C-alpha cells in the first residue's frame, strides 16, 4: 500500500485528503521515473567504483 502511494508520488500523485488512490497512469509514470532513478544510480555507482 505505501509502496504504491510512493510510486504514485513519483508520478505526480499529490495524496491530498480527498484524492483517493493513485490511478494506473500515475503509477505507470512513477514506475518509469523509479526506473530512471535506479538506472542513474547504477551508472553513477559504476563510474565511481567501477
């Protein structure tokens, strides 16, 4: 539950009191952003400690 909301926040979900739960489009955007973050982290780590 919390992971879905966190990924939703990455996709633009604001999580206000009456917003309900994040929709599939927002979750998809958040998932794509999470993948971008993970890829960047991997590339920086490889370059730094490579």
